């Protein structure tokens, strides 16, 4: 653990990877997709159970994403309760 809350990259890494994958897709005429997730009810978890529980929820959600995409795909936390997935 290098001080990261969740096992995924941040918004800056998402933008960098998105730029790279769009360029690749245009160059090689390949298809890719972007998924956006906004976790409903996350604020209520923090308010009712505290930030430790909210952090645990974010870690669990991140792990679910990572375990369910291919190694070539990119999962990033974009904001508080927002995640992006690039399917390359």
C-alpha cells in the first residue's frame, strides 16, 4: 500500500490513458468504450457510518471493477464517488 485509498488510478491518469487510447483507436481504426459510474448513496454511507466505512466501500467497489475487467482495460476513480472505465 503506497498510501492510495483505492487500487485504481486517479482522474489525471484517466485523462492520460483516454488520450492514448483515443489516438490508438483513430490510428488503427479500432473500437473502444468508456463507462462512467456514479455510486448512488455514497454520501449517506459517510454520513451514517463515518469516513472509515466510506473508505472501505470505495475500496470494495474498486476491487469489484478491477476483478471484472481485462488487464488491458483502465479503471480510475474520477472523484468522490465517480469511477471511469476505459474498455480498450
